[in-house]
C-alpha cells in the first residue's frame, strides 16, 4: 500500500495531485484542517491535509501506462483538435504567467515532454514541481539574512520608505528587535515626515542626516538598537551625481552593513536590468521587489530566475503597513502565481 499526504487549498487540488502522482485509482483515507508553517503563524490561512492511498499493484500498472509516451502525445493532439478554445485559454495563461520569456517557456515545454504529462492544464503542483526541478539551485532562492545596519537603495518612486516601514514593523513585532531608523532622503521632505510618522506609531527612534559627516554621530544615538534601517535618496541610474551622493553617505557607515536594492516589478525588464547594473557601484547584497500587485505578468520574476542574479529578500504587494510584504519563499511565489491562474 502506498500512502501519501497532501497539504492543499482544497479537495480539488488534492485530487489533481493524487491523480498525477498515483493515478485515478487512488482513494481518500482521511482529511483534516491544518495551519502549515511555524508555531507563531497563527494568522496563516487554514489548509487541508488529505491522506490518499493506492495499492502497490495498481501503482505499478499506472507507472507502466505512463511509459507509453506516443499514446500520450496522440491523446493530447486529439484533445487539442476537439477543444481549441480550452487550449487557447490555457496558452494565454501560460503567456501571462511566464511573461513571454522564451527561455522559460522552452523549459516548461521540455518539462512537460520529459515527464510524459497527460494534460495541458496548469496546476499548482505542476508549477511547484517545475520550479523545484529547474530553479531551486538558483541564487534567487538562497536565504539572505539582515545584519545590524541595513540600507535600502533604489530609484525614486519604487516605494523604499513604505518598504522600510514594513520591514521595521516585522522586526519589531515578530522578531522582538530594538529598531532604529535613519533617513538621508532630505531631498523629499514628505518622505522624511512619512518615515517619522511610522516611527512614532511604532514607538521607535528616527533620526535625519543631512550630510555624510553627520552619520556616525547620529548612528551613536541609536547605540541601543540592534536593528537599524537606513532610507536613502532615490536616484535614476542615469543620475551619476545623485548616486555619488549616496555612495558618500554609505562610505561613512560600518563596512559590515547590508545593502538592499529596491526595484519595481511594474517596470520593464530592460529598465530593471539597467538599474541593477548601475547600482552595483553601491555593492548591494540582495534585491527587494516592490509593486508586485501592479504587474500584468511575471516577466521580471522569470528574468531574475533565468539570469541567476543576487537573492531576492522580499516581495512587496501593496501599500498597507505591515501586511503587504512577504519573504521570497517558494510557497509565497507560488501563492501569487496560482492566484493569477485561478482568478484571471
């Protein structure tokens, strides 16, 4: 007897996964509601844990049937002939998810053929398996830890100040850190006032620095803090002078600082590539992707996966502090991709 457990959103998803892995003769043994994740994730949504079983002899027959690759291809072609509209809709979903990236689409097609899949339907288990088989060794998926002093850099308008407020909230409320804020964005008075407002709400210190030589003195006022976030001036990759200004401020910070580049998912791929290339002058350690909720497709995501860039620390997906930020885990990425398919 083969027994498998699936933690899924609903029974339909469990049946799809079981049919793909065990075949149509699998039977449901039990089901219960669970909250996956660490013990403190009390606000995490409830999931369904389904236990499914299959007799060994039936499983062996299913494996043998799957080996008949030619018959599978013929069946797929037959369905395409009689269900052109369904096939068209599925292709549109593939285009939306993969963002027109030819390399990723080719990987997806190869994945289908290599695994002898009998369906054209995109499901959450398939996307998970595809990413695990093709991208899990990618630098994108490697964990990147914050240090004591953490600097956020990036162009104007990507949401750095709001992102810092979200990270500060998580550090304070979830990790019990003593948080301090520094802002050097004196070009935009509104940004300074916004950050001070967040600091007041959270009950943490926030200091303003107007020139590089002030940083060390202001940093000393936060000596009791074990987690410090620095908000910087927004700069276009074409603005050499502004980037040099930022560099002058960063040079006054300790060398063990961690620097994160914030870029918008709603920008086009070429723009973000130029930003990442130029901002290498500031020696950033990882990327934070903002405005995930505004994208029409996930081309930026796949572009980074395909080109093996530095790790992504967070995705930001709205303006609400602190809720609209998520760690760049496979589960969180899949959640967004699946919603795109399910509710399109």
